[in-house]
């Protein structure tokens, strides 16, 4: 896997609901799949300004875990809405459309994106490398 630090964030455009909101979100990919047969697509750190919208769609082809570090973003799915607080996880299964809104204020979170079970189950078993002693 490729691992990076949060020293320099990428500025990603964010849809803003409030006209006075900052229009960018700081995004850093901490870990990206860099080897064959890795079920983890990416681990990302997000700093979302007030009014930002982070969207997941079935076209992403992954399952996602959202870990809220700071703030109280609103998670909106077809089954309803829920305010998330620091320390809470939201699981977004493959095929689910979800939006995370920061209308209540800025938020920081970690996202973990993994391959869907139907894909990862079809991969050959991994054999750990043997290191000569």
C-alpha cells in the first residue's frame, strides 16, 4: 500500500449549501491500494467546511466506513437522516447512495473504502511472504 501523511492536504471542490461557506474541503489520502489483491481501496482524511456535501454513490463500487473525528455532520440515505457525532461510525454498504452534509458546522472525518465482498471473495487467498531466517 502507498501511505502518505496529512502534512499537505489537497483542496477538493465541495458543494456548498450556504453562500458564505468556504467552497473547498481539505482531503488527504492516507493509504491507497498499491498492491494486487488488496481489499482496502483507500483510507482518507477529510476536513469539510460548513455547507459541504460529501456524496457516495453505487458507481464508486466500494463499501465505505465514515468515522467522525470532529463536528456533527448529517448523514442522509434512502432510509432516513441521522446526525453523527465525534467517535461515531457510519457504514455505507455497496449500492447505497448517501450524502454527508455539514450544514451544522465544519467536520473532520476518516473514510475507509473497501472492495465489496463479492469481489474480495473471488480473489485468490493471500500467502504471507516468508522471510528467510
